[in-house]
């Protein structure tokens, strides 16, 4: 049995009302969109694609949400215009919610979609971080019984969100403790130095000087017998 044209699958997903018919329509569409690069590009060029994805992501049926996230992942990878359009239409919030509360499969698909939406888009990265997406991805890495696939996609999303951040901002972002684009205040800027000083005090050598003995130094050897 031949696969219907992609445009027909989009139409079926857009018109399906509820129940098994809608689940089947979204499942077939997701499989087709993910099948080839050409299919994902064609889907992203369809004027109905953003609306179909949004309706699927907001569905009460998790199977439909998973299929919609698969469509987002595939289209976002190939089409920068789709990334912008979906984010502006409110597509980030339901993906973050999937990552926070969905099953392992749903969270994995949502994390993958968020990772692709963040690629080469500063506006999308900011929207994902401000919409709890950063914290959601960090929590997925800590999630018990998450599985390797889920952790891999969560790490992929975090890498995309933190790409091109300097060391301080990346550390702050991954801690989930603040906005990495906010300049450091005086107390925050001094904290690393204080930590280093504290470690230096704890590492006192026998000769009374701080820090480890230099390589090859005689102070690293036990005192000789007189």
C-alpha cells in the first residue's frame, strides 16, 4: 500500500476531530515527515504546518503530542523559518510542559524538538530559557530511570541552549540559578576568588606554604635522616 502524499497527510491531521482517527493521522504524518530530509523540508514549507504542530502539541492525547513533537523536531532541523514561526506562535511552552510532565518517550521527543528549535536562534534560546526550558532539561538529566536516549536528548538541548556562552554564563545556566545573559553582580563576581582562597587555606603543605608542592620539588620528599 503506497503512502499518501504529504499534503494529504497534513490535511488529514488538520481535519481529524478526535479519538483513534486523529491519533492515526498524526502518527502517519510524523512517520512521513521524519522519513527523509526532503519530506521534512516539504512539511516546513506547507502553510498549515505550524497550526498542525500547535494543535497536536496541545492535544489531550499524549500519543498525538509525541507525534507533533516528532514533526517539530524534523522540520526545525531543516527550516530556520519554521523555527521562528513556531516559537512566535507559542510552540515552546507545550514542549517544555511535555519535558516536565510527560512520559519518558514524550519527554525525550520534547527535548529533541527544543534542541533543534534553539539552533542558530538567539531569540528561541532566550524564549526557551525564560519559559523554564533550561530547568526542565537539567531535571531530565537527573530523572531516575530516564534511560540513555532521554539523557542524550536532554544533553543535546542543553548544549544548544548554552552554545557560545562563556564559562561563567554556561555554569550559571546549567545551575538553573539565574539568567546567563544578566551581568554578574559584585558578590557573584568575587565568589570564584573566595572559593579558591578557601581551597588554598585547606591545602597547606608541610613547609607552611599553600598549595601543592611543585613537581620535582624537594619539599615533596620526606625529610632525610640526620
